[in-house]
C-alpha cells in the first residue's frame, strides 16, 4: 500500500508527494529533511492522505494531482477531510 499526500505549508501553498509511511514522511517534512520546497515553508500540516494500491499507482496519482489547479486541489482536500478518519492513515 502507498499514499499520495497533500501538505499545507506555512505560506498557504500546497505540496503533493507520495510515500508508503505517511507519519514518517510528515516527520521528515517537519524536520526540513524531506524536500527543498517544504524546508523553507515550515511548519507544514497534513491536508490529505489518499491510499492507493502500490508505488506505481501513487506515482500516477501524484502526477495527476500536480496538474490540477489550486482550486481543484483544495476541493480534493475538502473531500478527503470529509471522508477521512480522525487519525492519518499510514
């Protein structure tokens, strides 16, 4: 199982990535070691985590989400929040 996730950065921007362990990846972003983009935009918070079948599906979904407009990404976050459990999956 893999996950595609969206982070809300301190400047209000959204960052999209994929992982097999959401909690570990979020901790790496929080520490400033996961990505150059989020390093300068901390703190970050998990906005959405979407479970997918495997790494290949995660890469495809990440690419699809990155092509979306900001408004569409925010809609995805909104829909994900309304369907998700209180704790992030991972």
